[in-house]
C-alpha cells in the first residue's frame, strides 16, 4: 500500500492518480465508468452480486477514451485484474471499427450504450407504475400498454435509422458532432399516447435535413445515407442497437409522459389521470429509470466472472 500511494505522487493521469489514492485492501472492489449518470446503473448491478459487507468504488473517468487510457496504464502485476473492472458504452464501435480492450475485466455494452438495455417494456411498466402512479391495471390493460409502447418504440427505431446513418458518416469523416444539440423527440407528436412522425418529417431526407440544421453540419447525399443505412442493417442484428442511448432514453421519457397524459384513451376504465409521484425530466431520467431496469445477462455474467470470482478467491465471503 505504501508503494501504491507513492506511485500516486508520480502519476500524471488524474483518473489513475485518484484510483491510487483511494485504493486500499479489504472488502472492496473498484470500477471505472465514463460519465456521471453511469454509477446510477452500474452500482445497483454490482451491489446485487456483492455480499452485504462488501462495497464498490466507481471512479468517473469522464469519457470512453479516458477509461481506455486508465486500463492501458494499469499495472496488473500490482493489482488483481478481477478486482478492478472497466465499463464503457460500445457507441458506434462496430461500424466505425474502434478497437476496444478485450481483457476479461473490460465490459462493453451489447448495444450503443447502457440506456439501450434499460429502455424496454418491462422497465416501462415499472416507470409508469412507480413514477407516474398508473397502478391496478388488469391483464388486458397491461397488454394494451405494452402494445402501444412497442409500437411507439418501433416508430422511433424506424425514424432514427436515417439519423444514425448520417451521424456515422460525419464521425467517419472526423466531423465534430454536438449530438446533444439534436432533440429526437422533436420529430414526433403523440395522439392518445400513440406516437407518429410530425408532418413534413415522414421522409428520411427531411429528418436528415433537420438533424443537419440542428447540428450545423452539411448533410450527406441521399445515396450516401442509404448506403450507410444498409451497412448498419448488415452489421447489427437489430438496427436499433446503434441508436444513441441518450436519444432512446429521451424518447422513453417522452413516451411515458404521453401515455400517462392520455391514460383514459387507452384505459377507459380509469376515470382520472393520477398525479405523478415525481417529476421526470432529461436531467433526472437516468437516475430515476436505471434502478427500475433489469441487469443485462452479459453484464451479470461479467460481474460474476470478475468481482464474484475475486471475492471467492479471497475467502472473505459473508458466511451463510
């Protein structure tokens, strides 16, 4: 431990420096994540597999490149590999050819980001019940809710394919893309909880033009976008896997709000729309939605193979 903390003094990487200063022996495991919203999901997933007297320390690296940088300088002769894990979004690495570490303690999301795994019908039902206070639905009403949500998500995925194809083209050419300047929900309207594309935005060309205006970047030709779309569909089992996670989460919240507001349209038995238990907005979406999501199978297996194996090897498990 003296050597570890002495190394911190000479470290020029601030994230690695932070890790060296906080590292200690005992019943604790460590992880590096990209941004401030990530711990809200990953800590819950890790806590679920840890014994009650163990803890996890997640360190914010800031972005994916920083996580990769720390991984590259970690001295594995000094630290147990399965005690220290790294968690990143895959982003568009499949189509852009980004090379990410393949060590056993480096987790890449199955889809674009962890938000893609969160935004599904199981989580949607919990959000509608536990946040928007829509409770007591019978089986037929639950089925109707799922049917509308899945239809809305299908509409969203279809519309966003052109958008993501254009984003891929810009990134491939090194353009600086301010992706937060585009609001995907601006493409849609909802009537009775059912989402439709806005008038004038029902063509891929029109959606790409809007994206280009919002990001202040020149659009590619229709042919280039179509070719990029075909490449996405070829490389991804489901094309929705390449949709930016923040866009999906934004739409997920938009859909929940619209279905809550139009509750009496798709659930006429209920005579009043209940007040939400909390306000759900862009800044609070991840912290509110993530704890209600299931852990992806790939992440569960990853955590067991690393943290679980480390805890077993230490012999410090909590006795049953």
